[in-house]
């Protein structure tokens, strides 16, 4: 294939290219789609979830105390005498109160229980698509779209920078927004604040991909002359 034919093929790909997902809103609508009340994104109290490792101390009752126990996939902890106690969605103090009530029903008079979180579940974000190093990364407070892409070693040469999508799930509701990375880098649009669990997908540009094929297939023609 001649060089001109390859260039024409690239232009043809550009004419036929369709957005990665035209259903996902972009521009200001994209920001509105993933906006979250900061107090919702970062609750004042930590709620327990499967994978959290706890200690349960029942004062004066060493046989009933547990040094390490994990919240299982069903969201419960299993304790001596009282069996399963629901932990998921509760704070440590709320779980302590529930355990106190369970022991007070049949076993102890005026029990006092302290629950501590020894190991919290991982809080992560994921970056997929046209980035140099896709993967799952630890979430850090104040993380943004730009800092997440930096963790993934930035978009590739074939990334479609105006089709960077963020998928977010809050209280079981999934939302998504589509963003133009060039506008964010240029300061024309604000960076996007992330929350734990966000998934970022960077789209593929078939035009850029075809152009890279051209550069690999066609010798570089040009004469370089010294200046001056």
C-alpha cells in the first residue's frame, strides 16, 4: 500500500469513528452525573463491610472476647454463645451495642462490649482502557482524575482523550460521566474529584491507532538542514 493510500485509510477511519459510548453524558452533564455530596462520599463514621477485621472485647468475660474476627461475605461476625451478629452497615460502636443486647438477652447482666477495627477493607479505584499501566490502585484522600491517570502512567498514544469515562456506584445506584482530558489539562474544565470504588475507562482512538500504523509502515522522508 502506498503512503498516500495509507493516509487516505486513516482519514476514512476518522470519518467512520463513533464515540465509545454516546449514552454516557459529557460536558457539564458529565460532571452533574457523577457529582456527590462530600458527606455522602466521605461519611463521618466508618461503616463495617465484608473483609474488615475486628476485635471484640467483652469486659470481665475473657472467654467471650475475640482478639481477631473478620466480617464474612454475608456481613456477619460469629461470636461465642450468641452466634451470628450482623455487622455490615453498622459502625463499630453500633455493632458493640448490638452485641451487648444479644448477650443481655440470655447470658449476661449489664454486659459492656468494645469493638475496634483492626484492619479496614481496601479502598481502591480502577483505571482501564488506553493507559500505559491499567490496574487497581489504592485510593488516597483528595484523589482526582488527573492523579489517577498519573498512577496508570498516563494515556497511551492511541487514547481518545475526549472519551474518558468515570463509572461510580453510590448506594447501589450506578452513574457515569464522560470527560475531555484535553480540556481539563488546559484548565478549560475542572478536574474531577474521585471517590473509592470509581472505575475510569480511557477510550481508544482508531484514528490515532491507524496513524501509528502508518508511522510504523512508511519510511520517514525529509531533509534536515543546519540552521544558520
